[in-house]
C-alpha cells in the first residue's frame, strides 16, 4: 500500500529559467565559446557526481554519528547546514529514514522540486511525466523497473516535494560496511538511493 504525502504545491519559475538557460547555451555554442558536448558533460557531472556528493556526505555522517542522525531526522535543513550545505533552492529539506519495514520514495507530481543543495541537478527521468504520474499510483512497479524489488512486507511511502518542502531519503546502511571510514561510506551512497529508487551499494566484494 503506497501513501502520498505533500504540502501545498506552488509552481516555481523553473520553466522560465530552463528557457533562459537553453537560450544562453545556444548562444555559447553558436559563438564557438563552448561545445554542446562540453555542456552535456558538465550537466552530467552535476547531475550524477558533484551534486550528489554533498548528500552522500550527509548520509555517511548520519550512519556513523547517532546524535547527528537524530538531528537530521528532526530538523533536516539545520543538520545539513552543519556540514556547510544549503542555499535558496534548499527551502526546507525533510530527511526520511528507510528502515527494514518502511521504504521512502520521492517525487514531485506537478513540476520538478528537488533538494539541489544535497543532490545537485534533478535527473531527466525525475522530471518526466511518466515518473511523476506513476510514482504515486504504482510505486512498486516503478521501483521494479528501476531495478529495486522490495519484499511485499515492506511499506512504500511516496512523498510529494513542493517549492517549500523538499525531501531527501536516508538509505539504509549496507551490510558489511561496519569497518569503513566515513569517506568510504559516502562512496556507497548514490543519487538514486537518496531519491529512494535504489539502495546504497554494498562495499566492494560484499554480496558479489
């Protein structure tokens, strides 16, 4: 049984920003100042690498520091700011803890609200109509298609981000990671695991 959670949803100015960005990109390419391949590579870096590294550090700290984890769950925005991450796109960030009994999954049904300070740029699929519509209606099917099959005993909770409140998932710590340092733990955390469509990866050699 899925459960959708959301506050009042406000449209952002992102469509205008997207149009302006596209116009600037076209101008830079036309003038020969930058190649479209270079732009694509930069976007991919912020989407998959640079941005999510912030969130991964937050997750790793929560895994090794129970007091920090408690602050993160109670007041996500403030706890995240302790590590130096925040900004106008952050609004309020609520952190949702995955447990053996509950799996959290994040969507933005009306646009693409996303916790930029900890996850970077939203992936293309997160902004797609298919994901935004189906994540609420059939979350288990969407998760399976993305490679995550959950036991029927696990409750799936779907959280709808807004312009005012954005969600980040605290994935479960992988088995076999007990002896790893904080930096090594951060390397196990993916962007998708913090959206809730994947689990944190096991350490190298574990479960392989």
